[in-house]
């Protein structure tokens, strides 16, 4: 009788160990799936050109003389792609996509500079889960010919209220 109870206890321990092993492996798989490579966050961030296509249904179409459009500098998202005139979204921190200027409305958009306002969204946490928004005045400067087209190379951000880092004014290189 003692021999039979020992076998039952060994069998129960084996089943419990197997179940525990499956649970640990499953939890580890979920953890690994959530902890994806942080470099992939860049691909998930809104891009200027892609965002413009996404917002195209909300934008008002403005007819621009082709000769004038060729002279106006655009904005290249993180230094790549085709420059976009009067973008609604600009990625500020290309290394991590942690800061994005969005909801941009342009007051003036000329050949030397552009001024407007928007919201700087700062993402923190895994996958940019915690977002904080800061209203700001925006100024595009430094137009230069890049890859054969005119593009602004700097974005000055002046926060109108609270700031993400305590600095009321910051300049980002965008080309």
C-alpha cells in the first residue's frame, strides 16, 4: 500500500511540474511578444508622408501654381522621402520616435520660413504607451536644396505652457 501511494504522489508531482512548465513557457512567450525590439517602434510612428496620406480625407485641397510649388521648401520626414508642403505631422526625435509634432496648422508658409502651431506628443513607456501632449508654436527654418528639392532643415519649437523637459524653446534638425 505504501508503494502505491508513493507512485500516485510521484505521478501527481510529475503532472504538476508539467503544468507549471507549460504555464512558465506560455508566460515567457507572452512577455517576449510584448517586449519586441524597441527599434521597431520607429516603423510604428507616424511618418510625415504616410500621415499626410492618412489625413488626406480631412485636409482641404489647395490649388498651388506648379512653378510656385517647386520653389516652396517642404519637410522630409527624418531626412528621407519626398518633401511634403505644409505637413500636419513631423517626427521630431527620429532615433526613438518619442516626440512627434501633430495637429499642425500653418499661419504662414513661405520660401524662407514657415510658422504655425500644434501639439508636441511625447511618448514614454513600452511601445509609446504613455503619451503626453504639449501645445507649442512651430517655426520651420533653414531651407536648403536636398537631393534636388528644397526642404526645411530645422524646426524650432516654443512651448506655450508646460514643457516635456523644462526647456521652453528647442530646435530640432529635421533633414
